[in-house]
């Protein structure tokens, strides 16, 4: 059994999809097929990978147009005899073949106001209940594959990278905002820097998340509500003014 | 603009390498939503056949009749629930996808160019006031439950008909839809950072956990409650206009 | 040297796993300028794969635990070959390092009174592993990553590979690296280097490691003239997946056996009963009936009166047994042993106790472990050996060179306990960062690099491009991996090891003739060609050290010498470069301090 992979070969200026015929093995994943091409047909085919077990989030690409981890996509998931298209993530500049420049994400992360814990107990440690951290632990499952950033139309189609942090970093901000020890407020950052208003909650990020994080319902919408508390709710504004805490 | 070669830059409308029938879901969703909205509008404008015995169409509840108003009362009554749904986090997703095509589906190209502002500018920035519509429509729930009680009254004696069950189902669906609201979930407990730090916070955490269970099914309740509202109206309307007869069960 | 991107730092950290990031954070806090250079993107290092937890005697779950017990467990697990001072520091400092992560935002699972929850693990006397479900490593790496990017004095040079260390009068003065993305050379002048490059798993075909694990730090240190110790101790985890090919080597947790899973050969025999070593005979069950009683007791939460099943022998023993069964023709269809839990426990119990294993086999192998047995075979997992370091500062035998984490040797002796690698990263990552910063501050003058040497290295690095049509680097890497698995695997003989050394010579010749296609821009073929050099160096070190240790101890098994030899219990095997040759010598271990000896003997 063989199948044809149509892999994008090229860089940020030019390129084309090229066909590679790959022998199929039982249980093979798309990343295995890419490695086979590297070892036998194109040693310079560029792709990122590390753990090959869906834990590091390196091998993100678009398989038949859908953002996926190549290591967790079985070849027998596709109809036999049909070519499989492999392209790099399109929301980011292509460096070469399946590798793109995701450095913008690291810059966004750097600007997020840091974790600031409240003072510890007299023994120097903190007490937290499992109930307090369950919510945040969901956000901390993120493996930074950036598939949510790739599929988000605000970044992908509208290219608002200057104004919008993207789902990955809204998840990170949620993990800080809802952290039971954290004493800082990031609602102004969310509204102005992270541009949470650009999200129109169409949920593609949640659909592609390989860690099944409920990005929209559990991270973004609760953050939008917190921004409403601080910036859009007229009664709260009035209340703050009356109490002189605005 | 992102450095992507022409071979990959397919940003035009509906451009994608997806091979599945991605257009089915937005099309179906848009169509069904349009049918429901059309029916509800039509029914609200009838200003007749909304009542039969103890049965009252939910589109006309709470029933306020203002004789000098040239419009059917339902229009005024319906304004908050309509806005509640229009600003609902689930319906926003549905109509942004099906009607605004922004995006039509995941990883599928869309129409608009550089003017995208999301919910940062007027009028969509008003979506942020969703919680006020929750407050107002929340006040409808006692009336809707009293409609259920009225629907068990047949000329002064207790009874249950098909209509009673239809109205009960609708009120239940609307209650679940309200309590599963994202704003409600935030107000109940989601706004807290520490759930265990006080007795009050612990109580709100318990409520938040319940709201979270419901919230996970908000989409389901949004659809079911829209169907039941229209079905309950249709049932009352058909009985009141004599097209069908209500069947008494008890 | 315009062809180079040149940067100058006080401290250069190579590797961005737990040890590298912790070292960088510490060095930056000392006020020196720091760069972290890593082969992958930040946050993708192999630390993310750690599941079980980080071992630290916090005593939150069981108040009887203390650093002394942790120290004793670590030393016993390492068959007393550990650097005892490192084991002491690990046990004493791990609790503070774990609490520090919490102050930086990490969220460990909690006890009912709101403190850090700890779980049981093999070799640890009390519940000791702070954890976050089965993703402790991810929590650690993310916490350290966020701390790193917020630090003002740390530059992170992602997707860059250090090819050689540069020295000036015997001291570290810099490193030559290349940007993977562009292929451009990066000349890094620095006063001190912290190696935090992890292990050597990619020297074997079947391994649980990522592509990055090519022994870079071991080889860089060796080239720079540093001593490597304990290179014969490669930990093979007994149960790795074998089928399909795609998942070969992926770990199957020890928890499967803890839950009552048994190992069987193709004849259906529970062969582990035949492999109980003499010294453990009293501790393990003689009959299946007795083993089953132990499992029944443990499952029911009763104090087990029966002795443990032999499937729960130490990793080295189980790994050896499986390998022997397969070698003698009693293997499963795909060359492993059967690990059967389906016939031992109810399907709903298996799904509840082993959710990730159930998913892993169902999704990747089409095996429903509630209905059929798994096939398993040992997989290369961890390198106990590494750069010889001073336990206090983590400095290597070359001035300016430091090492922490898996690349450093000594701490784990002949065998590592689960959970100790994560605490190793934190405790010794911090110490290495501190040591390097202190050293760098004491240096006067700018580090000088030898231009001629840099020039020569660049020519060497670009050579594969000159050999268009040469052999594929992937083919040579695969040949090396197969050779190491065959000759320097779990059970070793002098003949095999000699054969390996001869084979390594031939492979070195092939490696010198590989050619690559394309250009320098993000070219994995070229990167693989360059990694071969490191793999060959560490493979030779493992083979030579294994030849020198004529006994069996911990993870190292010599077929001709099946027992431990007290003489070898008093020495480390040390490997060092002398000219172009690899010199091997035995070095006596410093005797244990008196008070620690008392702890070890359980008198304290």
C-alpha cells in the first residue's frame, strides 16, 4: 500500500506542492510519512517535531486544510488512494516547507504582566484547595502548538497581530487572572493590549485544540465578562464612582 | 502582510484546502435560524389566537394589553428576550458564522478585508451589555412559570392537557437557557479568583459549578428553547383557531 | 568575521529544558548577562514529557518523610555508586526548589488541607512526588519559561545548535553555533558555559526520547577536555511500546504492573519467576498464587502479607528478562513480551486506573488493553552518566564549564529513581547558574576566541554540502542506532563491546562521507549529518566504559560478570579525550562522610 503526500516545498517568497509517494505501514501517522520522505526522498524537507506523542506541540501543520498535530493524525484517518495535502500554518510567515516563523507569539507572551502572588502564610507557603486550581489547571494544559492562533480568523484572515494576542495568550491570561494566588489585574491589558474585543467567539480555536481546552467558553468569555466588569458595565462604574474607588 | 507565497495565499472568500463539506453546517444553521425568526415575527404580529383557556403563548407572556398602543403588545414584550438572544454568546457565534460569514467555517477564507473591528466598535461593542438583558429576562421566568400553573387550570379545576406539557417543556427550556448563560455563570461565581477563601465564596463556587454544568450545554438549550417557544406558540395558536383540539390527559 | 552573527555574554546556557532554564534564571538574578541557546522552540524541551512528578521530601502527604530518607532511597537506588554529596544536596534542597516554583505560578495538585499533594513511586519509601496529574513536566517547563521570558537579562536564542565549545588557554571562551532557520553561524563569546543538553537516547533505535537527544553536551564537554563519568549506565525502561512501528519506544507506565499486569512470553509463561536475583529472593513471591494474593491485597487497600510479584522487580532486572526471552525465541509476534492486564482486571477498572495508557494504545496502536495484551520491549530512557562535576557548583573539570541535569553525571549512580530527574533539574540547575555567574564575575577581561579555530570548524561544518551524492545521514544514524541496540544494549559481553568499537570506526568513516542536498536554510538533513559526530562520541564512551566495568550493577549488565563486584563498587569509570583518542580510567569514589553513613545504614 502506498499513498501520495502533496507537501508544500518552498519559502516565504515562492513554492509549490510536490508529490511524494510513501509506503504505508499499519498505525502510521502523518509525521512518520514526513520522516520517511526526509530519509528517502528529500533530506532537506523542513518540519518541526519533538516528542511524537502529542505533548510538546511542535509538529503543527495543515493536513488537508485542517490545522492539526502531524504526530497525532493517523494516515488511515484518510480515505485510501486519495492524496493528502500538507501545508505549513498560514497565519504565520513561512520559513521553509512546513516550518513557519512563530516568533511573534513569543513577543506577545513577553508583554503579559507577570504573575504576582499574594503574601504567603507565616510558614512561607500557600494554602490552595484543589477546587481553586481545577479551573486554572485546564488552561495550563496548553502545549503551545499555536494551532488556535493559526485557525483564528482575526490573525489568519484579518492579520490583526498588532492589536490582538490570539486565543493562546488569552488562555494564558485566563490562567493568570483566575490564579487563586495572583494579586494583579490584567483587564486593562486584556482590553487594550491583548485586544480581547477582536474575538468574535466563533470558536474555531476550541475546535482545533489538541488538548481539548474549552478556550472560548472557559477562558475567553469569562475574561470578556471581567473586562465588562471593569470597563463596560454602567452600574458598576456608577458604584465605583459613588464609593470613590474608580 | 504575512510572508506567505502565492501558492499558499488563498485568502479569498471560501478559499480552503478543506475537503469536507464545511459549508453544510453554517448553511443549515443559518436556514433553521431564519425559519425560526420568521415564524416568531409572524406569530408576534398576529395579535390573535395566542390564548386558549389557561394556555398562553410564550410569545405573549407576560400578557400586557395596552389599548392605546397601535402595535401588538407582544412586540414590546419580546424586545428584551430578542435582545437577550441577539447578544447571547452562543447566537453570536452562530450568526457571525452563518450571516456575517466571519468566518464561514474554520480555516475557510472570508469576505471582508481590512475593516474588521470585531466587537471593539459600535454597534457590536454593545454586545458587552449582555448581562443587563440577562437581568431583565430573568424577571420573565416567574411569569413563565405562572403560565405553567395557569395551563393546569381548566375552568377552575386542575387538569393536564397536551398544551400543559408543551408549555411546561418550553418554560423548562427557557429556564435552562437563562441559567446556562455565560454572563450568569460569571455573576454567580466566575468572577471570583479564590473559591475557598470565605464561606460566601464557597457557596458561590457550588453555584458556579452548577452553572458550569449547564453552561456546557448552552448551545443545546439555545436551540431547544427557540424550538419550544415556537412550538408552544404554534400549539396554542392551532388550538385557539380551532384547527386542532387539545387532548386532555388528566 | 562578518559572516558571523557575534554576541557576547557572561554566561551561556546550552539547552532550555528544566535545568537550562533554572540555571539561566539563577545566573540572571546574580546580575550577569545570560543567553539560553536551544535546538528547538522554547518550551518544547524533553522535560515536557515527564509525567510522574518531582521528588522532594516536603512531608505534606506523609509527615514521616525527611531529606534523610530521600537521601537513603536515592543512594540505595543508585547501588551506592552515587556522588553522595550530590544526593545529599538533592534531598536537602528539592523542597525549597519545588515551593519556589509555586511562588512563580506553578499549580501542583493539592491535599485536602490545601498543601502540595505527593504520590508514591518506585524506590521512594514515602509518597514524595509533587505532581500535576500526568503532566508535571509541562507545568515545570511552562513556569520556568514564563519566568525566563520576563527576566530582563536573558536572551533566548531559539532553534540554534552549538557545534563546538571554544577555549582560550584551557578556559571556556565561547561557542560556535548555527541558526537552524538560516544556517547562519553564530559566534558566542562567553566567560562561562552551562551545559543542560539532556541525554543520549537517539544513539539507540528504540528510545523514548526526542530527536534532540543526541548527546550534544556530553560530546561538547568531551571535546573541550572534560571528564565524563558513569557512561556505562544507560537506563532501559522495561516496558516501551513495540507495535506499530510509529510508536516503538513510547513508554508504557510502570503503573500497569502496579495494577496487577503480568508479563508473559509466547508460550504463555509468566517468565519473571525465573529471573528473581538471589539477593531479592526473600522479597518476591515464589508462586503465581502468592503474587496474586499481593495484588488482591494492594487493590483492596489492605496491608499486603504476601510477597510482591516478580514483575515489580527493579527496572534493570525486568528489562534484562524481557530481552532474554525474546533472544531465546519466546517473544511476541513483533519481538516483545506480552504485558497482560486484560485478563487480570475488569475493563472498567482498567479504564479508570490507566486512562492515558488505554487511550494511547487505542488511538495509536488499535489495541484495546481491556480486551487484549500489550506487546512491550525495553526502550532507552535515560543516561545516568555524564559530565563529572563538582557537587557544590556543578563545575566540570574544564574551567568555565558547568553542567546540570541529565548531561551531568554522578547523582544517580548506577540507576536513577523515578521522580529524581525533575528535582535534579531544579536543584542542580540553580547551583550551576549560581556557580557559572560567580565564576564569570571573577573573570577579568573579555573572552578571546581563536579565529583560526573558528574558521576551521566552519569548514568542517559545511563539508557535507561539498559531498553531493554522498550517503544519506539518516542511513548512517539508523545504522548506528541498530548497532548500539545490538552490541551495547541491555546485556553486554566483551566480544560485543569490542565489536561495537570496531563498528564505530567504520561508522565514523561513513559519517565523514555523508552528503546533504539543498542549502543551509532549515535543512534537517544537514542537521542530522552534524549530530552524527556527537552520537559517535557518546556511543564510543558508552561502549568503552561498559568494557571497563567488569561487573553487573544497576543498569549495566555484563553477561560474563553477572554479579556486582565490591572492587568496582568503589570506583567510577572516567572517560576523557587525550589527543584524538578516548582514554578510560578508574577513579576511586570519595568515601561517605560519617554522619551520612549512619543515615544510609538507617541509624538516623
